[in-house]
C-alpha cells in the first residue's frame, strides 16, 4: 500500500461512503495518495463545494489545501485506485488508475452520490512505470472545460479544486506539478466491464453490473430483463450525450473505451477542443494521427465503444450465447436512430423550430454543408441566425446562403409559434460563448508561465453564462486570428 498520510481533524461537511469499495477486489487496490512538498491552492470551486454539502468557507483556505493533494485525508476517506481496461485507438489494453485515487463517495444534503477523486496524486500499482503526477496546465484545462460544459448544460464530471504541489514534473520539459479534485457521478467505465470480462469472472461481472445499474439506472431494477434494459438505457444516455457534444462543436479527442462513463457524463478532458470553422473532419489531438476521433466520427465511435460494453455483458444477457449476441445487436442497432433523434431535436431548437417536418434533416444538412464550404464559424453562425443577421465576416452576398435562408424562413412561417418565440428558443440553445481554444491557451499560458490567474478567472466568468446573448464580449466570441489558431491539443499525461 502507498505511504500512509494523516487524516484531517476537520469535518468540513464531508460525508463519505464507499459502495464501490464493496465490489470484488479485482476492481480496486487500496492505495493512499503520495504527499507533495508544498500544496498551494490555485482555484477552488465554491458553488460546487456548496452543492456537495461541503463547507466552502473553511475549505477555501490555505490550511485546508492539503486535503486536495492527499497530504491529509478528509474524515471517512478510504483511498483506493480503480482497476479497468480499455480499447485505446482500437487496441485492447489493461489499464487502471495510474495517477488517480478515489477518496470515497460524497453524499450530498439531498442524497445524491458523487465520487471524489484526486488526479495527479502519485504512482499506483497501475502506473505502468509512470510518475503518477500531473502538470498544472492540463489540470487547469480540465477545470476550465469541464465547468464550461456544465454551464452549457452538458452532463460532465466537474472540478472542485486545482492545487500546485511545489514540485516539478517532466513531460518531457520541466513543468509545475498539480493535483485536480474531480467530482463525478462515478468513474465506472466501459473499460471497467472489459476488465471483468477479460478475466472471465462472471460473478465479479454480475456484481459490477448490479452495482452500476443500481447506482445509475435504479428505475430499471424491476425490469423483466434488467441487464438488457440497462444496456439499452446506457445506449440512450450515450447517444444523447454525444449529440449534445456535436450541437456545441465539442471534440472529445480521446474516445477510448476507458473514457466512456456508464453514468452518461463526459469524462477525461485531455486533448479536447471546440471547433471554430465548421468541418466534420476536424481533429486537434496530437496523438489522433488518423482522425479516428474527429468531430464527425464521434457518433460512430460511441457506438463502437458501446459494442465493447455489450460484448462484456453477453454472459448476463442470456445463458445461450447466440441469443445473447442477438439481443446485444438489436440494442446496438438502435443507437443510430436514437442519436439522430437527439441530434435532430437539438438542431431544430438551434434553428428555432418547434415542430417536426420531414424535410428538416435536409434543411439542416444544407446549412452545415454551406458552413463547411465557407469555413464558417460554427458557434457564431448559429448565434447570428438567432439575431436574424449574419456577422460582418460572413459572405452576405452568397446566393447559396440566401437560397437556404429563404427555405428556413418559409419553414419558420409554417409553425404556429411567433418569430419572437423562435428567436428565444434559438438563444436558449445557441451559446454566445464557448471555451475557444486560443482563449483557453491564453489563460493557461498566463497561469503557468507568469503565475497570472486573472486571465483564467475572466474567462471562467464569461463561460459561466454561455447563453447570455445580451452580454457583449467580442474578445471571447470572435474566432481566432490566423496567428492565434490552435492546431494541436495534447493529452497531458
């Protein structure tokens, strides 16, 4: 077991339970975080702390910072590293928490359960030769993007705090080290089920399935075929999640099966980014050399990942393997239609459409194709439509756009709702502000190179209200100049 650390004498509102720790030992290893030299708070999420039932006033003090590195443990913590596998870029690998420790599950005042995890807390039995540490830049990146996703209304893990360690890490350059405290409905992944399946332990697989589906899909406990019903529910939730990603131009960047959470939350903000100019083939991740996880590929990859989950669940779906495969395939075949339903509903809202018409898909795809040909900014095109005008940098005289606009206005005129109601619907679904890559990089550079957190705090303030169209922040809504464009993002490991 890792080095033993002191428990804090503070209560601070912690109410930790440990349901995951009750699973068979193949799913975890009891392991303590490795203390750091000099913990210093960089950013603390007070609203999130309060929603968790924590005492934000006490925790947002320097003397409490040790709690967010593992130098001290909150009352009731039972730290462990989780075991899981995963398909990374299509290849199966045995993984596990190589630089993360689960402290426990915080029970909120209203009875909700959230994992509290330290990321960058030192080596574990699953580190595979790594140092188990994290650099400040990637941890701040996760904080910024995950909080932006939350404000956009997209299910996501969240960030409670980022703390520097007073130590350097090597990636390969020397960088300031940091620990992020991540909050999640759980960290159970498709790869967790793959871990049980590859070991051939049906009892452990059943225990994991029972725990996971009881935790995230309790309404299905009395279903006639609960494992199949739960698989279908996971498929539904993942289809809805990926549709939400596409509707705001988000690219996850590393959709390995160990980064697909059974809770339906976005997890692991490594080389993620938001598109500026619309192109479905857009890739930012430096390690995605063949575009496997490109913006437009994300629905297909989600279905591929879900197929790996279905394979792992086969022993529980039916005692006859052939029938189990048929049930799994039937559930998976429904993914495409489910995704399209969620995506189409979201796109209709982005265009102010309350009703359904058969030709809506063609109308939407015509706009997207025009945007691709013109390299139009994804976010600002929809924002401009919400304001019934196009921004100055759009080709107003373009006949293809005017032809599309005439079709769109005719479509709006065929629904009973007023134009004003349509505009309100659009403004509620078309963000004015997203974490544009060049602004994120600007904030990270200021924080890591100069110790200036003001740039990040200003960005976070704007991103906290992404749909506030009345706010005018051109420095945060304008596309990047050619010299500001970000062409690659990095995993941070």
